[in-house]
C-alpha cells in the first residue's frame, strides 16, 4: 500500500489557543503549581489538557472546587458575568484567558442587555462559549434565544426592531451564513455583525479542509471529540462527499481507512498541538505514505498579547 499525504497549510492552533495555553504555562511559572486552577478545559483538546495537568495546573468545573487564595484562570471560551462576579467575591486572583475575539462578542452582548434588546445567539446550546456568551446578557434572560439552523429561525417570535444577534466563533461558516440570511430575511432591522462572528481562524481552516477534501480520498482531522471547530472541519470534509475522521492522535487510527486510498488529507483543529500532526504523519509513513505535500494558502493568524496579570 502506498499513498501521498496532503497536509493543509492552514491548520492547527490559532492565536486564541496559543494565548490561552501560554497564559496557563506562564501562570504556573509565576504563581507556582499549587495555586493555579483553570475553570473548565482551557481549550478543548485532550493532549493540551494532559500536558498542562502534568505541569501542575488543576482543572475544575465549578468554583466550589477552587481553594481560597488560588489563582483562577478562565478558559479560552469565556465565562458568564455571574461566574466572573462570584470569582471576584471569592477573592481569587483572576486571569482571563478568554480569546479576545470572544471578549469582543461579550462586550456587544453586554451592550445589548443595557439597551434592553432581544438577542438571538446562533450556536450550540451547552457549549462553554455559548454558555459564557449568553451569561454576558445581564437582565431578563427570556430575551435571549439560542438557535442553530435556518429552520430554527421560524420558531422565533421576537421584536425584530429592537434585536441583536451574535454567533459562536467556531460554527460551520456555510451553515451560519444560511442561518443569518434567514434571520435577516425575517427581521430586516436586526442588528449584529456584518456577516457573523465566526472568526478568521475558523474560516481559513474550513476553506482549507474543503479544498483538501476535494483532492483526497479521505481526510484526517487531528482534534478532540469535544472540540467544536474540529467537528466542523470533519463536517465540511464530509459535505464534499469525502470520508473524514476526527482523531486525537495516531493511536485512534484504523488501518482499514487506508484500503484503496491514494491521497490522505491531513489537517488539525484550532486546539490541536503540532506534535499530534507529526505523530500522525510518522504513523502514516509506517503504513506506506511516500511523501507529504503541503497544500493551500497559509493561515493569517494574529498574535494576541497575554493577559496583563502574567
Ligand atoms: S477559534 Fe477563533 S475565537 Fe476560538 S480561540 Fe481561536 S481565534 Fe479565538
């Protein structure tokens, strides 16, 4: 069996993920490992969390698990005002690793609540980012509506002349465009971003995986099952009628996927570390990969400064 690997140039960790990981690493150096707690997985990747845990970081899902006097880091997905206020009351040293793109959406949600606007959030209910975004609306929560698809728009009954919309940053760009179009068609005066809030990193990685899927027999996405952006990459590849698999690393690879395959596409979600790609490439070379060809344009990732407390 011999085949080529086509590796997407625009892949892997984005600026917000680098910032969040660097924040935890720097906090461990500055404050010592006994004191550093992270609320929720700092980014949705099993390897990243395991690596930071090995360095000494404590991951918790509730403030009640954080001891007095601790340094508390908010994950890249952001938190609600309620959590923020409670953490301040408990007098933790707070370091906010929320991605600045998400913080920008939080500011707009805050403003919408001050204006008393109804808000439509396009995103997956239960995802940490969506929970944080909704929780930035301070006021009558019945004015906040979470939807995902264009069909969901039909179920809305809002005052479209005093309404605002926001989206999760890591959604399917195509599906979100359709949902926003349907929303604007039903409520032409609704305010919000010109297009949506999917970030540049999300858009570029989805464009890259679409191109990859059109050139390959299968596509492998390095990322964890609870990673929103990684799941969307898999869906985009499948939408091009190409089989696609989301794996944390080579240990989850099934050799049967390679039967009859000439070209394997390879990319990584925005939270997956680069060494996982190296691990998968090495594994594929052992299985008969003859060359690795990097394809598509580079990502135009920004660099976000670390939080001022670091
Ligand atoms: S995917 Fe986008 S919003 Fe999410 S952390 Fe990366 S840059 Fe920020």
